[in-house]
C-alpha cells in the first residue's frame, strides 16, 4: 500500500505541473523563417562559392507575417542547425584567462589554430571567437524602422567576471581566412555582447542565441520586412539558418518538452498505482505462516 500511495502522490503532483507548463508554452507566439537557401540568388548553383565570394552582395529581403498578437518584449534569435559547438576541439579552443585579464594577452596555448598571427597574439583567440555569427537583421514595420535593443542580451555574470573591461580586441579576423564577425577594437570585450553570447557554447547541434529585443507590440496579421545580410557560411557543413521572433511567459520561451515530461511521468505513476491496486485486490499477497519460522519448528528427529 505504501508503494501505491507514493505513485499516487507523484502523479497528483506531476500532472498539474505538466498541464500548467504546457499551457504556458502554448501561449508563446513564434515566427520562424529559414532563409539560408531562400537568400541564395537563383542564378547561383554553387552555394559555397556564393558565400565565399565577397564581391557578390549578400543583402536579402524577407517578409514575415505575425500569426497572433505579440506583446513586447519580442525576442529576436538566430537559430543554427547542424552546428556542433560541443565538439571537443572546438570547445577547448579558447583562453579564459586571456578573456579576463589584459596582462594575459599572450596566453594562447589552448587556442590553436587561431592563437597567433605573424608572431603576435590574437585577442580573443581560439576557434569559438573566430567563428562568431555575423549575419545582421534590420526590421521595418508600417514604414517605420523597428529598433533592436542589444543591451543585456548576455549573462550578467559573464559580462562582469569572464570578460575583462580592460581587454580589447587585437589582430582579430586579420588572417587569410575570415571566420565571422569583426569586433570593434575600441570596445572592451565586456561590452561586446554578441561575442559574449556566442562564446557560451551550446550543448546540442541545433540551438538558438539571442540577437536582441524589439520593444514594440505587434498585432495579428502585421507584416514585417526584414533586410538581412546573409554572411555566415553554413553551406560548407550542410547547416541551416533561421530567424526567430518570439514572445515569452513566466516559464520562458516555447518549449513543450518540460510539460510533456511531467505529464508522461505523472501518467506513468497513475498507471502503476492502478496496476498495483488491481493486483492487490485480485490476488493479494498472502501473509507468511509463523509456523514455518525456525524457532517454531520441532527439531529434526523429535
């Protein structure tokens, strides 16, 4: 009976939590637009040659339609698919001491192959920083430009403790092969939030990173014109790029997994409680016969 009670208690707790979480997730409004293929000109059959040719304009215009009312703040994300930021060599290619302390600029021993150039250190060094995302987005709504607020898009702890206020970019993206966005050499790393967001590596090959916030409400069926620069090379490894506009709730962004997980565990507990109850009623476990205890049995031969 104690086991049945435990399963019932867990089910009673988990199912309401799952329902509330799922309802909160379903209230999130998202607009997702994949643009990596759509922004390649029709006359370009070789996508890799297109993205690597700096003489070809990369400007692309996309039109988004708002499916439901979206209340501010509206979060702007870029999503990458099939990008393994958790690869061991990639994750290790960085220098945390260099990022924190200007006196450790030459600490590039863990940054190969993006540690030095012409005998001088690259700041910030490593493959993670070198490959920073460099697509840009501009939004127009009702003939008015929507300002994207890019302040406080990174973790406060990262800005204050992991990226130094006296560390400035040096020799960054100066090599023969350009990986991604160029950094402002006059701005300390603690103020370059796009870099800070990118340096917090993702655990899965499909991930989203915060680009900024739109602090204007959008109504259902509103049309947004997006002018973007399709600079980032995902074609060489079969990746995908998506622009995401999303609202949030008390639970965060859209994520059905948490609610479904709670519902699944709760339903499983109810099922087990019901099964064990039937077994208990139909075929109850017999109590042991005390006559079979060793001290209640007569010695052999008596």
